[in-house]
C-alpha cells in the first residue's frame, strides 16, 4: 500500500488523495499558512504533492539550511539572552531577509554575481521614481558578496555581522569566543554598571535592526517582483521538528519565523507554508506578543482525517497498487475480507486500531500483506488479526519516538499499563497513575523532571484532602493528548480519544464517579491489555 513516510512512498504521486486540508494548503486565497499536525498525518505528503503539482513554482527551504543551531550557539546571542535583551527584532529581520532573498533568487535565477547585477539593474530602472524603494534596494546591495550563496551561508553572514555590530557599539572587543567559549575579555568601562543598564544599552542596538528598509523591500516584492499571478510562488518550510526546538532560544527563533511569515502575507502572489508537529507548535509561546497569539492561531491549519477520508485514500492506493501488480482493483474492499456479523467491518476494525492518521492505516495494511498466509490477492480475517501484534509494537515505538524528545523515559510510563484491564474504573486508573508518579524513584529513569512537574500537586498536598481532578488531570491530559488513553462518561456512551474530541479532558465534569478509561486499541497487543468479558460482549453487540 506504499510507505507511511512521504519521502519513501512510491505511490505518493499516482495515488495522492486530495483532502479538504490539501485544497486549503494549495489555495492562495485560504489564509492558513501554518500546517500543524501529528506525526504521520500527511504534512510532508501534502507539501511534496504541491511541488509536483506546481513544478517551478515552489521554493523549499530545508531547516538545516537555516543554521538554527549556529544562531543559538553564537556567544553574542547567548550573552544578550542572559541579559534578557529581547532579540525578536533581530530574529524577525533575519527571517525576512532569508525569505526575501530566496524568492528573488528563484524569480530571477540569481546564481552568480552577473545575474545579481542584471537583476538589480532591471529593478532599479523599474522603480527609479520611488526614493523609498531605491533606498530599500541599497539594503540588498550590502549583501553583495553572499547573494548567490547557499541559504545557510547567508544566515551565518547576517549573524556574524550582528555580532560585530554589538562589539563595535560596545566600543571594545568583548572577548567572547564565538563558538561556545567563555565570556572573557575586559568589559568596557562604560558598561561596568548594573545589568539593567547594560541590557538597556544592548536593547537599543538590537532595536536599530534595519526593519524599515526590509519592510519596504516587502512592498517592492509585492508591487514589482512577483507582481502578477503568472509569477506566483509558494515557499515551503517543512520538518521544523528536530530536537533543537526544545531549547527556549530556538522557540523564540521559530516564533519570530512565524512573525516574518505574517508580515509577508501582504504579498498577494505569495504563499509561505510552514509545517510543524503539534507537540512543537504547542511549546511555542505566542503569548509574549499579546494579541499576536490570536493572529497566529487563526492562521493554523490543523490537519485531521475522517474515516471516510482515510477510506478514500486507501481506495486510491489500492487502485494504484493493483495497476502495478497487473490486477483490476476498484477499491480497498476488493482486497480485504467481507464484513461479517461476528467480526464486523474489517476497515472499521483497522481504523479502530489507528489514531486516524494515514501512516497508521497504511502500516497496518502493509503488515497484513507481508504476513498474509496464502499470498492471495484478498486478505483474510486471520491475516488481519495475525498482523496486529507486530503492528501494535511498531505503533507503540512510534509514539515513543514522537514524544520521547519532549518527555524522556516516556516508554517506562507506557510500560506501567502493561496487562491493565480494558476498560479501567476511575479507581483502577488512579492506581496506574500513582505508579507513573513514583517512576522518579527508579534508578536511571530519565523523565524525573516532567513527571515531578505533572505530579507536583500530589507531593505538595501535605496531609490535606486532595481534589482528585487537580492531582491527576495533568497526567490524564498528557496521555490523552498522546492518543494513548480514551475516556467514557457513562457505560452507555462510546469511548472518546483525542482525535475524536481534542478538548474532551478540559471539561472537569466529564470525570464522574462512573467514568471509565481505556488504553487505545492500537497498543493492546504491545502491552498485553486484558479486555473484560463485559466489554467483549458490548463490542460484539456493537458489530451486530
């Protein structure tokens, strides 16, 4: 059925399913430009397909080309950050510059000094009557030497220039070793005052960043460079998911990248798309800019899949895979067993064991095909149940890989639930959460910090009476957001998971005395979850 990862998927181009989310990504009229989703939800697949659909109209900037670790490791940046100097204006100018130059290079094929000279000359003639725009062009001329270099070299040049500017304004060489050295050297006498004055001094230097000329360049871009729909262009930045994002400084960098993208929204024939995993997006503190947080959130496209979307996606893949194998296949129904009264619909059986993401469904079906007993073109129910253990173990490891960088030792927390009942009463679930809270007492447990933070109400309570929801909700919310657990209010209702109702656990009144908790079926085989007989009967009735 193809591969779960877009970059290794042989069926992506001929079996791409155009969901409503993809149409929103493609539409230049749809203002949403921050594509946020869980890993495996199809962000990269959508952006890769966009490149295929609009050849020559898409600029892809790889995160490694942005030199983010280099920026956060520069001593000037670290030192100013320690002084609480806000670097937002500098970071924002940096991203605007990178985006502007990438778009100009693409539009005019600027790949040499001669090409740059020709482009500048053409543009000067075009805007000669507007002194403000001429002034903006001088800004680009300052980067004479590096205009056609790779993105990472340009980023480094701007950062180095900023560091020299800070030193020059301080009136001395501050003696910092540029790469992770000590802040030695003599501090200038003028700055041998209290830290607050020093911070003010440097804040003024940062605030002098040339944003005015950069903002004028954005007008030039809109009115004179990509001034018609024929020159329309997409810029995509994917995979901002690497571990450096855990650092606070790097979160500031990403937040300022978002601000720069916001500024470029006034360029009519341009759409900048930034893809980010949900867990990383949630860590970025947009609140620092007051109303900005609201602006950012209104531009977020949360990628989600319904069962019917997933089914259509699998239909497309089944047809494409069939063509490759020389088989006449109309839909996924042609390769899976028939619905029966005892086991129900096989597609729903599979979807029940996914977090409703394409990668999960593709992985399960691939596992079924690779372990199929008779090797025929149609799977059997035995193939589906036989593949579940390997699939389930794989999904648990995928969950660990997704959340492990932010929550070290998370696998130990999952293991606490090994062999637990399905469903769990409120009291049973509480006993497992208590065990998770005790994990910091284990030798070599890596997640002491986050477990202690999420269970602090338990340890700070003294002998006072504890409010259940206050003590356990932080951990419940974490496991719920992972998609690891679900909840059911009364015995008659359905269990709900994060992909059904993301804010379900925000409502305290849901946790009634008779509420129940479930480990998601995707992880049952991996953790040897015991399904209660009453629940088996209930599921059987549900299939009928």
